[in-house]
């Protein structure tokens, strides 16, 4: 395999670039904007949402999700029938954080955030501050939700500003323990509404 080096002059003088093979395409499917919303849900076949075998990977992005309640947790669950969000779910989480004034830092596995076959709403990221400048952003990958053979794996990464002014990066991963196709995901705060923010759903070919 040859390696091509580009400097500023090389990029400036280029008139065309060939396509890069082997990379998938990403397609925006649906954007939901919160406005004092109790939940934001993406259900296949509802309001222009596609969450089926059209794509083997789906990506949810979270942009400045702001809670109405200080210090609350952001949760999610899945459905196989479009109505009941109650799939048995197993997760694990670790986090890194740093206080903006005290310099208190840590990188830790947090067993208190683990879920083991829980059917309630699952914690993705916690202790989000409700000050005007506080929120969280991140992304969630859901892999092959339409499979009728395998459980449904997911990976979440989020960055938050906590109620006590910590910058915290959280990594949560797990699986929905069902071989039935997942047809929807629902997001909400543990307490209070989603005051503001966007969640976008993309399909990755």
C-alpha cells in the first residue's frame, strides 16, 4: 500500500479527489428537539423513524441535553413492540472526571451504575447540572437491532458538566438481552423533564 503525503501546497493545487472505498455512509433519519419534554422516543414506522434492517448500525447523537432538575440522571430503554420499553439489559460503566476549581480527579470503574438484567430504564449518564451553562453531549451506537439471532449490543460515550462543577467523561456499554428485533428507543431523565437539547438518529450503511 502506498502512502501519499500532502502539504498545504499539495492540497491547494488539487483539483479533484477520488472516492475512498471501504467506508460506510451515514444518513440522518430523524431529529428530535426537546422543549420541556418528558421523553424523546424513536419508534420504527412512527413520525418518519426508521429502525429496522435498513441499517446494521444506528447512531444517536445528543447535543447539549439540559435537564429541568439539578443533578438528575439520563436514562433509556428499548422496545420490541413499539409500546413497552422493558427489555432485560446488562451494562457496565467507567468514568473520568476533574473538578473545575478543586483539581479533584479520578478514573474509575463505577459498579454502582451497573445493571444486570434490569427491565426498567437504564442509566446512561448521571448527575447532570441544571445551571444555564450545564448540560451533557455524547453519542450512542446500537448494533444490528433487527437481528433475530443475536442480543443487541450498544456503546455510549458522553461528556457532562455536573451539578457540582465536575467535567466528567462517561463510557457505558452493554446489551439488550433479546433476540427479538429492537424497534424503538426511549430517552428521559430520571427526574423532571428534558428542558432543551437535540437528539438525532442516523443510519450507518
